């Protein structure tokens, strides 16, 4: 019954806030109910919980960054090069569909070299 009250209170605050470290003060009462007064964790459990949440969140963030940006510098460079090549191909395709999309003063950039040369 106590846990239900604390869960409802945290729900009112928002569980996204819980994951950011903004924990309902009622959880301390819940923790003290299960820990003795002599237990050092009973008084600092909130600190340990927030540190654990931040550590877990940081590990998720690092994992996601490695997926998006690559695991090392060589992989990052390869992804950047692939992205640039796709952008150049898209620019040439757009120019081939409508050459008047680019001012005449800049047309030499597409006319002087074909895509394969770039």
C-alpha cells in the first residue's frame, strides 16, 4: 500500500523526471521503512540511485553515439565521406533535372567536371 502511494506521487511528478534524477521525496520514506537507522545506505540511497541512473543514461548515450557516429575515427571519417558523396550525387541529380536551379555563374561547377571525376 505504501509503494502504491509513492508510485502515484512519482507519476504525478513524472517518470521522465525520475530518470533525470528528480525523485519524489516520498521514496526516502519508503527506503527508511526497509532500512534500519544504523544502515548507512538508508540515508544516502537517493544519492546512490541518482548516480546509478546517470551512469546508466550515460552508457546508453555513449552506445547510441557509437551507432550514429562510428566506433572510432576511421569509421567516423568513412561515414562522413559516404554522407558527402551522397550529397554530391543528389546535387548532380538535381542539376540534371533542372540546370536553371543554379545561377549561370555557378554552372561551371557541374559542367566542367562530371560526377565520376568528383
